[in-house]
């Protein structure tokens, strides 16, 4: 059995598919995954020795993920989340490329973009021990247009500020159905030392999702006006979450909303409310919802 539960790990199944692993709490022996690549014939920019791969999920927003899961066709109903979940049994995993292994192997291969980026980050005080690697560079299938996808184990707030300062400007993020206003996503995607890079956290630190069997079920839609204090550490984990002054947790399954939750402020939140009324979920495949600055308009 392969241990593969770190956010940003990539699992290669016995079926030949490659999956992105998410650190969402799940039943024992199960991984929450996004089907990412399937084996395919013909030309493809993504190749490993003896195999070509085609992208299944083109974007990680709720609607893009839903399309990828539908193509995969193997989601299972989970009564805790009250929805179909993309679960992969650990016994179905042939190989796991966790972020630390992915980084070590990219360095050993002499991956130029990865090495150049690491040197720039070290000059800013970010140690290699704080980092991992996911995506095509970790798999060894990167091509000329591939970003370097970092996984952050420590110093999320430092990396947040570093990327925001080095950004080339607002990023046109595909949020897959989630509506937002007054948001700049350049805090997680930018150009550093000439290398296009993006980052995700290595794990979740969201208190209401700490224990799988105790996760409050979503039961219906709700639109709430909430005030979020800035600088909350769990907002930079995955799934990002923040506690409002009203005592309601906002939990997002779309990581690009982490910056809004971390910045805080008065927000209008449209999502699925838990049965006890203490969590509102946004970025859910069945109902993406919205996160708007109070009084904000959506174009």
C-alpha cells in the first residue's frame, strides 16, 4: 500500500491514469483526487518514457473539475459530504510522487527552471526544506509552456507576500463558476527570476474539517453578510478557511479564494450552509456560489 495523502502529491494508478491528490479529509484508505492525465495515443506535449498523456481536467475550478470527474466516471457517493466524491483507494495506486520526492527528482534531473527558481527563492530566505514540487515538472513531463508548481510546507505567509510583490499584475484566473468581485489572484502566480511559477500548500489546517466523521453536512443554500478578520493562518491552507466575527466558518474548495479570505473584510458569501449553521461552503461542484466584497457587483 502506498502512502500518498499530502496535498500536491500525484498518484499514478494501476490503470495508467495520473491523479492530483487533495488533502481533504476522507474515509480511511481513500484519497481525494482530481483525475489529471489519461494515457493516450498520438502526439502529446506530456510524455513519460513509453507513455503519452492527455489532460482530462483542464481547469481546477468547480466546473472544470466536475467535467474531469465525469469523464473519469468513477466517483463514489459520500454521505458525510452528501455528494459524489472522486475517491481513489490507496490499493489502486501504483506509484506516488509526493512533493518532496518530486522536487528531489527534478533537481537530480537538472531541471533548469526548477533550479533557477529555487536559487531565487533561497535569496529571499525561503529554504529548499520548506518546499516541494507538483505538476508536470515533478512528473518529468514538463514542456516549454509549463509553469513550475511549488508546494509549500512552511512559511505560507512569507511566500504569499513574496509572490504578491513579484507578480506581473492581476491574473485572469478561471474560477470554474465561482463568482468574485474586487479580487487579485496574482498572490499565487507570478514570474520570479524569469520563471513562471505558482504555489499551493502541502496540507489543510482548517479546524471544522479536522476530523472526517465530524464534518457538518451541507444542507441548503445560504447568502450571508460576514466580517472576516485578516491574516488568519488557516486561510492559506487547503481547503482555505476563515472564521468570521459572526462565528461562521467560510470554507472554500477553490484555492484561488484563499487570498480573499486571508485579506479579510466585509464579504457577502453565497454557498452551501451546514446543518448546524456554523459553516458556509463555497467552490463546491454542485453549487460554486460566490464571494463578493460587501455591496460588490459581478460583471
